[in-house]
C-alpha cells in the first residue's frame, strides 16, 4: 500500500514528534548506511529543518503580536 518513500515523507511532515527521532547512542559502525540508518538520518535532518521553521514562525508570531499590540488582552 505505502512505500518506504511515502513513509519517509510522512515522517518529515511530523519529525518534531520526539519518538521519531532515534535515541543517541554510541555505535561502532563503518561502511555505507543500511536502510534503517538512512531512515534515521532522514528523520534527524527533518527534525533539524522543522526546528529552523519553528524558530522563524515563533519570531514572526511574536512580532505580529507586538506590532498589532495584541498583548493588551
């Protein structure tokens, strides 16, 4: 029904959900990434991208509230 690609897109859309980010752990691995490692890396990048977007949106929201003087309420 759904492919790994579609699952990856869904993960990127909600990568800020903490359970989707792999737990930090020290591993002794070499060579190319396997499929699970590649998926984990994509989720990590998605979380980073969502963080950048969230910072920008937070700043815009605060500026809008301030400039519109919405803090009056």
